[in-house]
C-alpha cells in the first residue's frame, strides 16, 4: 500500500467516526494505569474502574497510601485484578522514587516500568503527551494486516514500524482511534464485514481470522 492510499483511508475513516473523545483522555498517570488495567479486559470495564481508582488516588503518591487489597477491590472485575493491583503499586513506587511522582515522557523509560510494553507506552505518549506515535493494539494489528500494510507473521513492534514508515508524522496519532472504532464495528478480530465497509475498495479482503 502506498502513502496516497493510506491517506485516503484515513480521510474516509475520519468522516465515518467521531474520535474527539479519544484525544486528551486524561493525564499521563491516568492513561498509564488505565492501559495497564486494559490488558485482557474490555474497554467498558477498564475505564469505568480506572475512573473509580483515580477518584481515590490520582497520583503515584496517593496510590502508595492504598493497600493492594484496597486497589484490587476498586478495580474488580478487571481481569487479573489482584496481579494488576500489585503491579500498580510497584509502578507507583518507581514513579515516586525515580521520577518525582511524574510519568516520564519517554518511550524507553515507560517500557522499563513493570508490565508496560510498547502499546501501553505509546498510549501514554499519544493520548497524554500528544506525540505522533501509533499504539498497536489488537484492532490496529488486525486492520494493518488485512489492509496489507503488514504481514501476517509480523509482531506488534514490526507492525508499528511499518505503519510509521507509510503514515506521515502529522497523521499518526489518528490511527489508533480510527482503527479501534473501525475494528470494533466493521473489521472485527473474528470477521471482517466487508459489505458494510467504507474502505472496502482499498482492502485486499483478507477476511480470515488472524493467528494471534
């Protein structure tokens, strides 16, 4: 796929979906913890529980005043809530001790935190700090492969690299939001509903499930 085609796809998807709610979704700590909670958990559960946690403790220092049991009770029924409660405490401890109660604006430093991979780091960079990066979640990965931007065998970091190569820097922070919306509604992980797709003519129609 060439750059002209992907820009046309972005333009069409922008007209299809209102993604205003994705920008500036919260401060860096809220996005960081919310994305950690989102692992193996549906968004509708994740962000409700994250909001409740932030009401109780919206900084690393405040989190450290809570016990793991208290955190676990707040974030339940998020998947693996006990393990995530422990992880949130450890992340908060490191942020207080090493970063002065702040979340670093650096991908490599973010990925040095417990349980923080490339997607989580990029979510913080994109949605909190406004950096032009593309968080690669399952929807972004599936759509990128079905569109032929990436290969079936590519890992998320390779998908990210290929997306960054083809998409101009000033458009990158649109991709996660647009692909997530399209992935939830049309280009789902289980099936691509090509008959309803606004960008069908630009797609090679790889409709078989992706081996994740």
